[in-house]
C-alpha cells in the first residue's frame, strides 16, 4: 500500500493549473506547500503528475541518482527555446550534455578559478568605486548593480569580453532580453496550448528576445574566431570552441556552442547577483552579523584588497553566504524523475507514494531549507549554523542550493569565490542602510529569485575608505621550504647497529599493495636497528608478538579477508577468550572507496577486534584509498607511527633520507639481460589463441573486447573460478617518451646499486628492459612527487604551476583524477631538472594484473585457460595523448606463440560453480564481467554431461551494448541454452527495449523485470553470482536485489539491506567478483 498524495482539486480541461500564479511561480508553490505538507501533487494538462516536495526526509530519497535523474520540467522546457541543450536545460540522456560536461568541468577546477580571480577583482573594483562615489542621499538599486557586477564578471573571466555595464545607466540589451525571456518562459510553463497560440504578441516579443540573446553570443564567437587568444591566455570560450571531449574525441557543435554561451551568461550571473542582494538584505536586518563580519574582515585584510589566498580566512563571510542560500536559494527548485517505478519516502512510519518514469518530483528548496526537523528556528538568519563544528551536524541532502548530483551547478565554486570577495569589500569599506526604513521584502522569482524594489543608501567608511584596487595590488610569490625531511618510510643508506628492540610486521595482501607497504616499514625498521620479522597474517595465529610493536598492513577483498589473512581473521573473531593484553599494534588498511559497502571492512575489523581482545593501539588506523594518493596517505601515517614507536620504545630514530637506488651507466652496447622469473610463482605460458571479439562502434564508440588462450606448463593446473595473473610490459610508446625526456638510448645498459629493492640490483640490464618490464610509468604522481618536481624547478611560472597542484582539492582533481603521472608532469613542465636516477626512484614496481579465467578447468585442455578482457585505448584524462591499458594492450598485441609470465591465483572459495549441478544459479554480469560466469556455465554443462543428469535451470542476466556488437560468446550460450543449462536474459544499453516495468537498458533493469522468477529460484536455493565493474554494475545490482528482497519478504528498506548483507557475509548465497 502507498499513500494518496493530496493536492489542489483537478478541474476538467485545466487540471490544477488554476492554482499557480504564472507571474510568481515559486511563491505559489510555497503557499500550497505550507497548506498541504511535505508533498502535494499537481496535474497540469498534457503532463504526467508533478509532485511538489518540501521535506528533507523525501529529498533524501529523490537525491539518489541510481533511482532518479534530472527532469527538464515545464519551465526549463520553455527556456530551451533560447538555451537549447545547454548544461542546465539538456536532457539527461543527451550525449551533447555529457560531452559538454566533460569538456567544461576542468574549466572550473581550483587552478582555473585562481586564474580567474584577477578578472573578478577588476569588476569588483568598478562596483566599489561606483558605490564609494555615490551621493549619500542617492538610492542605489542593489539587484541592478549586482546584475551588472556578475554579468561583467562572468563575461570577462569566461570569454575575455567586457560588457562595461558600469559605464552606462542602461543595461546591455542581453540583460533585458534575458529577463523578459525567463519571465515569459515561466508564464508559458503551465499555460494551456491554446493560450500560448492565442498570445501572438507575447510570442513575437519572445522571438525578439531570443534573437537578441543569440546575436550577443554569436558576436562573441565570431570575434574570437577572428581574433584567437594568444598562447597561454586561453579562456573558457577557447575551451568551448576547441577542446575535445576526452571520451569521444569530439568538439562542441556550433549550435551547442551557442547554447552553452547563453547558459553561462544566464546561470553565471543571475544566481550570484540574487545571492549578494539577499545577503545585503539580511546583513541590514541583523546588525549582530554585520558587526561580527566586519571584525573578521578587518582582522584578515586590515584595509587592503583581498588576495586569493585571503579567501580561506574569510570563513564567516562564507557562512553568511551559505546561510543566505539556505533561506533564499536563488535557483529555488530542481526536478527529478525516476528511472523506473519506485516508492518514495517509505519507512517505518510512512508508506510513501509511488512514482513512475515520466512523473516529476519538484523539490521546493525555500521550504526544504526551512524544514523544522533539520533546522532549529528555521526563519532565523544565523550564519553560525555553517561553522565547522555545526556544519558537521547538517544532515546529508539538507542544503542543496546548487541542485543535485552530477547535474548540480558546475560554477558553484566560481560563484562563492566571487561573492566572498565582493561581500568582504563591501563590509570593509562601506556603511549601508535601507533607503526605505520600512522596506518589506517581496521576492521576485521564476527560474531564479531576487528581492523586488530593494534600494540602499551608502556612506563610505571613514576609517577604511576605498581608494581603488591598484594601490593594494601586489605580486604573489611562491616560497618553497626545502628544509623538511622526507617521511621516514624507507631505510638509510648506512647500516645501523642493533638497538635491542624487535618489530613484527604482518601482511594481508592479494594484489601486492599492502605487501609493498610492509616492505617499506621493514626497510625503515631495519635501518633503525630493529630486529624485523615479517609474516603473512595467517602465520600469526597463536603467534602474535608481545615483545615489540606489531605493524599490520592489510586489505579487504570484496569485504572478505585476503587469501593469506583468512585464518587470522577467523582466529580473532571466533574466540572472545583470547587474551592479547600484551600486544601493541597498529593497522594500515588499503582499499578502494568505489566499493563503499565493503571499503576497509577487514582492516577495520582487525583493528577493532584486536582492541576488544585487550591489545593496545599505538596510533589510529591508517586509511589508504587507491582512488586518491594512497602512497602519500601511507607515508603520513608511517611518519606518525614511527614517532609514536620512538616514544613508546624509548628509542631515538635517526633522521634519514629515503634510500635511493644508485644507477650507473656501464656501457652503450646492445647486450640484453632477460628476466625469466621476476617473482616466485610466475611461470612461462604460451599464447595459443588470440582474437578480437567485438567492433569499437555501436551507435557510438565502445571499448574493444578480446579473447586469449594461454598454454600453461604441463605441471601447472587451475580450478574453475581461479584467476590468472599476467606480468605485463609497458607499451613501447610510453618507454620512448621516457627515453626522449632524458635523452637516453634504449640499448644503454645500467647497473642498479642499493640494499633492498624490487629492482634487480648489481647486474647490468638495458634501460629498455628496466623501463619496459620493472616499473610503473603511468601511475598518478603522488603529492611527494609533485613537491619534489616543484623543488627541482628553476622556472618561477612553472614552479608556481606545480605548487598550485598541491593546493587543497587541486591535487585530487588535477593529478589523481586525471591520472597525471610523473612523466606527464615532466613533459608539461620541461624546466624541471631531475636526473634519470631520481626519476627511477619515484616509480613503483610494475604490478601483475589479475584476470578471471573464462573457461572451465574440465575441458579437454585442462591447462589451457582462456581470458576475456576489455582493451583500454582512449584519450588520456590528463589531456596528453592516449591512455592505453598496460596489461590489456600487452596481452592483445601478443602474437600466437609468444611467451608470457603468468601465475595461477586461487579464486574465492564461495565464488565457484556449484558442486551439485542440479542446483540452479543466478548469474549477473556485464561486459567482460561475463568471464567467470561463462566458465561456470561451461563447467556445469561438462559435469552434467559426464554424470548423465539434467542440470538445474540457471538464469544469466547479461548486459552489453548490443546483440550484434559485443554480445560475447553468443553462439556458445545459444548452444548451452538449447541444452537446458542456462537461460540468458540480455540487456542492450545502446538498443534498449520496453518492458512491463519500464525501459530495459541495463542488466539491473532486466533483473527487476524478471524478479518473480529470480526470487523463485532463490527460494529453491539458487546462489547469486555477480561479476562486473565496482563503480556502476555492482552497486546497481545490489540495490535492485535489495528491492527484490524487500518486495518478496515484505521488509523495510533497512531490513532488506540487512538481509542481503547476511546473504553475502554469513550465508554466502550472494557472492561477487568486482573490479575497477
């Protein structure tokens, strides 16, 4: 059962349109919201239901982007008449939106915003000079002048164009056309079609306004094409005109370019001018806040013009702006629609209401931001709500003035940067008052909101007169403190005498990351004179040391212990009587935050369980996330760890620099040193079969899929469900870039010297072999690398650029997310002076890549596993060349007969084909996540044939782009289907179909469509097997299965989530194998 939603009475022909004032839409919605409560429904002619939502409780549901997408509601559809498919008005599925979003997002990163600051100051200076020179008796139109300010700012900063609005009493024609166009769009949004057709004069005015806006932006584009920007002076307009989409390689079309400029000019100034207007209004109404703001500004600026570096210290001004946006969100609503039928707001106390695809939920932000269950005394203007301590208590999704998720405003940081600087200047230099002491606020709203007829009078502040920006301008230099020691995580270059203390280092590792960190801890401990004993975690069962610190480096494997930590976890979890009171320990965990449900589950469990058993924690658990600078996180944790151990053990640690591998050129000949077995357990496999399985196009580009069969040595076998690790080589193009940067010959041989390293020490090898087979060349540079490059950079502009990458937020956005390697940075900043030896010491060991085996071990060729994988070859996110997958490229290019280092790695015991072939399976995968599922189906088919029994009826839900493009192994699955082994239920994302419950586009859509059959099989004992990418498929499938469980067992959402968690971690009836 769901709840009926209240709302105005629906009348024949006009629905509920009569209840809305077209000249003041939002105030009409607010009035009705106060009448009907947290949700009411509007039924407009020709539209599916529109649910008006005003509570934080419901918005929490609507903000879930796996269930809901942006809805281009009626007002936005009318605005498309002049903004087309710009960022704000494009449909979610529009490929032009995705392309523009990818192209333009980098234009608002912290580095870019800092570069725009000078332009912001230029226009702010004009406003301050005008207001300073205004006669005291003169009334100043606040929204009008802030409109001049913000329009000129966005135009100058984004397009290097000056509207010069402060040099004219009249607005630029664009402003009038935009204002009239937005107002008319609001009126037309809920008008009857007959009304629109009959209002001929309004249509003519609208057409004229559209023409004016388009002429303005077309002029900007034409002038730029005639006069291109000089090198190094490019702006956002240049990006719009020439930047290529990193995914498709395409540029914006001319038509979309026009729409984006219109969108930028509207969205880039309308909301910010409203924000500043409402902020001034509230400051005048709240003298306490004004006085506190002035005190903060005076302390930070002392009368001078704010520099960019000052903004971070103007926290109270930022709080004022955020509180203003709470009470007066200048983009007052956003709309979403569900991907599939869903219930909104169901919990223990509420049945919720049902929404269907095409229905609209319009979030009324002025009401949601005043929800008394979230905001105490919600009408009070109190910026302190947003100070550091209080802001932590604001619930998620309770403050959303910039919209929702990926469709939120990309210019929010631009707006807040501009508004903070301008408001600080006003507070510092001007005394202001209402022009009308009896002014009563009336809000004008439509697409955006502003105060109506809001005027002030201005008096220059006597003790802080504004004298123009020029006298306060200064040049910002970059100082680099090179005196600090490196984080002590490697050992010294000199031997250390024993210090009489010991360290036990325990490792839980599958992929090698945690083992590498353990090696670094061991190296430093050895250098300080500790006796070091390194063990796998399983070897520490009943063997954990009480003699000295116990240092644990471990990871989770899909929420489960690594292969060499299972016994240890079982030991500390299964017996509460174990006494570990003599143990002193520290834990560093590695994980991937994309797998949110299981992120750091095992490191956290070990840390908590050891403490519960009486062990003493030395330092807080370290958190390494491979999606960010996980090496830097380890180094910071290790530095604190060793400081704590030094105090605990009363041992003084020497201040040592990180050990460097010495590199000596020994000759220039072509001698080659071949590596036969680089790591214990690797053997030589031989490629026996290799072919491409799919094209690279299906109504758009798709990644190529490849099949490889590898013959293992006769004495090496595998089990169905195992992995094959490949030791790849770096692409030659990548190696050549290093050779070119350091002007080296590939056949030059070097000798590496040191005491401990993953590199072969003491023996000559060629530089080509070193770079090709031993080191990672494409990993993102760590913070310590960027800092080292900056210190080695003699060119001030380039040095400043590198130091800028270290600023808060910038490193993650510009280095980590774009995967800019040390090599990328060396090419971008050519003045950096480091040696090849220094470069090699910055690199990590070349890690083996793990692939699920896609064949059954019961085939006639039991030592000939097959691999099925995606070949990565796409434009690099860094903007430099192409990004190719190291292992996938290496494997796909190996000819038949080639030798390749491989190692069979046991799979998870629970992720294997059923022993009982009559037990059904529910297999769910997408793309090359099909690999182990294919092996399971083949395995069941072979065993059923051998045993002479009919196999259990299994279902395979498989997602790909299209039946004729990358529907992998289609003929084999057709054969297995005809034999009754498996029933394949495909979903084609590029060729969706209409199902009974909505569009079937992705595998989770097909799963939901067939949920009754699935839950019937589950009731018969079928296990769920899920394989695919961790970012999209795994969480989507999990949510869908949770919904299916809730529906089938009549559970709440929380109860269903707990049920699935038990399936996963206790019953092992829901198992997964996911990857990046």
